[in-house]
């Protein structure tokens, strides 16, 4: 064998030796795909950190469980975010004491519909090696939604008779779930109970009128609450209002007067005209729900014929949904106020066309808040229904609580 051949054989042997050594080192080191090193068999990244719902899952339901686990080792960090309505928000949660799992806490435990979730988790195994995993999933978008239209408005100042009233745009079957999702609280604290009128209306009130100065908070957590099969709520908001001074007014239809009291003290007796025989004004407690400097009153909109259509009724205060108002009246003779009942069921106070703060109607309008109570007595009509406007004060406390779905 010549020298060239000897060198070739030697080089080949040396290459085989280095290849063998490299293979042995690789087997001993156990390199993993993500660059971490362990003393045993490598665990695939998707098995080192288990996340549910799975990566890329779609149409996930609100009751599916969001959880992060590790079969061995411990979780070092977990960050979960939710994107809905183009807003990104962190989902709160906690890692268990043993470090093997993470779960959301509080209301975050229930998944929000029509949202995208992202999960970023880092785990450490027994040898101190880290692994990380990032997943995303999306929740189902419900085909049917419901909302509740409610009063009073946020940051408003209202009268002591204000009732928090929700009108839902779809019938509610799961009364308890919907009522539980709405919380009405106050400072000073009083018991506030909800009462259902059918399937589309839920009102809240305390046992007695609010005390002046009370701060009331309404927390609406209806988003993703299933009000009826496959019909979910959309609202998640908080509003607050303040109860102003105490004012109540007592209309005596037989005496043709209205006595106005502030903090229990009589401040004025105002002459009025109520409904004429056959069109008598409802008896009972009614709450001012809307106020108009001027409005149109057309008898055809409340079940009458063409008896009247007045386009510029001044100083109008709504008392019922069926069309009972306390309002200014400029078209009747001045002598009827305090002596005769000539209206179609409303309570009329003397006024002038265009309205004036110096008339009885203008004086009362300027001193009224939404939520003030007007009670009518000695009329020949029946008592107003408790769901006709904010008439819930015509039910005693036991009757009111009987209408709660949470009793």
C-alpha cells in the first residue's frame, strides 16, 4: 500500500470515529426540538403543557372549562387575554398551590361569547428546564340576543319613588338567571327586591320609598346570560343615580285639589281638574316617569276617537304607560280648576299657551323630578295597575316579594 492509500484509510477511520462519538453524545444529551435539555426522553411541547379548550378550537360554548395543566413539574406563569368588541382585556386567574394547574376565578370562570381568547403559559420541569406554549380559541357567536331597556338614566337625580324598571326586547324564560344577573344596591343599604310582570318586564324597589340622599347603583351583568333557550344577553354595565329631596303630591279628585309636600311638610295646595264621569282618573300611587316642556296629545294614540288632538300641551308629566299625564291646561276655562273635572283622565293644572313658570302648572313642573310620587284618591275609577307605568308602590311588600324569581 502506498502512502496516499494509507493516509486515505487513516482519514476514513478517523471520520468514522468522530461520527460515532457525535452520535453517542447526541444520545447521551437527549436534545429536544425546543432546545431544552433533559436527562430522559423528551416530552412534546403540546404534552408538557395541557390547555383546554384546545388550540384553534371554534364555537366554544360559555360553559366549557378554561384550564391550564402540567402532567409534571409546575407552572411558572400563565397569561390569558380576551378580545371582544376590539378591546383586549386580561382574564384573571390563579395557579394552584402545587403549581400543576391554573384556573380563572370569579366571573371570568364563565367564557364570554363572541370573543377570542389567547393563552400563554410557561412551565418548569423537575430538572429546571422551561417549556412554553401559546394557544388561541374562539367562542360561539349566538344567533339570538336580548337586551333590557331600563330607567332611570345614569348619574340622574330622581324622586323618592323611583323604581328601577327593565323592559326586555324578547320574552325571558329563565327568570331566576336574569334577575340574579342584575344587582341593585344602595348607600345607605336597604333590601331591594325584583318583581316580574310577565316575561318581558322586571322592576326593582325597596320596601318603602328611598330616603333622600341615597346613592343607588345598578350593576347589569346580562352579557351571555341565557334568558331563553339559545337567546343570550348582551349588556355588561354599571349605572348609578342619586335620590333627591322628598316630594309627594296627593290629588283629591273629589275636592279638585293637589296637596304638594316636601319632606312631609305641606308647601302648596294647587287647584286641579281630573277626569270627568266615565273618563275618571285612576286612583292609586303613580310615579313621574317622563317630563316634557311641551308635547302633543292625540286621543287616537290611547284608544279614543277624535275627541282631542292638542299639539302643544305644556308642562307634561307622564304618570302611566296608558296615557295618564299631569299637565298644563290652557284651553279650559280658568273656573274649572278647583271646581270641576273635565279631562279625559289626566290631571290638569292651569297654564297658558306656550307654558309659563308663573302658572300653577309651570310652578309644579319646575319643582318636579322623575321619580316623584303623585297619588290620586277619591276618584270613581279603579286603582291603577302596578305594571301601568311605575305603579309598583300599589303592591304591599309581601305582594311585591311574591313576584321575585329568587324568593
